[in-house]
């Protein structure tokens, strides 16, 4: 169901309630929610945009446009095969994973695209993967292998790890969260509310235990020159050339801080290069 005529009256409803209603009735829509006073863009994929304006947490105005906003149509983040592949599907399937691997093999640079509101394609996967983590975590590895930065943030300052946990960790398999850690997401990054991702873990002892197993993360271990903790975490690491918000890779940061750290990470890279390559592309 995608007709606007099927929607209940939205004006006057709380923003979150309105978005929940629209998602339930229109699962194919891409929704970007802004702060109060800014619009909510509902991309119909085809040729229509609905813009809902919020104020004090409620919808105060609703407009429909008959053609895509120019900013969406011309933005390279949206206007490419990768975005369409990840956002136009309700179900992440093995077939979709194969299409993703094929596309990234042909055009690996697509994985590096980012957007100030959306963040990265990691964010798109984490947002759309509810209940489909057995495929989604492999998609995370595929994007990482193509060069995607796991530490980009979206308009709210959220990393992909924030996005997974905000949506409700109980509904997400641990493989997806582990995949984000293993490709280099930094759990210490705070969003615009001043919160790290683990703040959003609710009533899930198993996930809390898993999260604690990664400690403060490999970035913190390297920055503090903690050789023992770095050695422990690097054994399960996939992508040593991933970037941090300082735009330096693990190798570059280790080089700046400690020769033993650099030697350890370089050796790990040499020993496990083929294993990581096989794992990321599987």
C-alpha cells in the first residue's frame, strides 16, 4: 500500500507516532526524520515526495510534491545503483547479497559515499535490517571490504552501532553488532545527545555481556598504547585500514603512538590477509 489517500490524518500527531504509522502502511518508503521545525522527507522511490513539517514534536503541516526534490535527485549518495539496491528492498536475501557483492566488485568506490543526513550505507543497512541480520552482517563485511568507513555519523551524530541499538537490540542478532565491531566501529563516539551507543542497550544481559567483551574498543586501546588489550582485540579484527573520525587508519594511529603496536598490527595484517579477504567476500 503506497497511496497517500490510505494514510490517517497526520497533522497534530506526534512526529514519532506519525512516522510509525507511515512505516507500517508503506514499508517501501525511505524516511529521513529531521529535528523539530524541519521537514520529514518521505521518498516514494518513484516520482512523489511528501514533506511533513514538525514543531514542538508534532506534525503541523503536510505537503506533497509531484516530482523528486532536486537535492535528492542529483545527490550522488542517492542517485546510484548501490543506494537503490539497499533501500528499495523490504527483505534482505541471499540474492540481494550476491547482487551487492557483484556491484561492489564492479564499482567499489560507491561504498565510500556518505551523506550529512544519512551517514553511510552502513546506516542504511542497520536501519533496514530488522529481523534479517543473517544477511545484513555479511553486507556489512562486503561494504567494509570495498572501503566503507564504519565511523561516519549521520545528522544526529549516530554511528551505525548507535542505529542498531536505538532500533531495539532485542530484535537484532549479535552477528550484526559483532560485524560492526570487527570492521572498526568505535564504540566511544558520542552522538549529538552526548551518548555513546551502549547507552541505548535496554534490558538485554546477553548483549551487555557481548558489548563488555569489546571493552572500550580497539581505538581506545591503541590511543592509550595498551598493548595487551590491543593484542586481545586485534585477533577478531577484520579491517585494519578502516578510518576513524580523525581520518587516520588503525595502522596510521599505531604508527604515531607506538612502535610495538605498529609491529603487532602489521604482523596481524600479514598473517591473516587471506583469511580476512575470504571472510569479507563470503
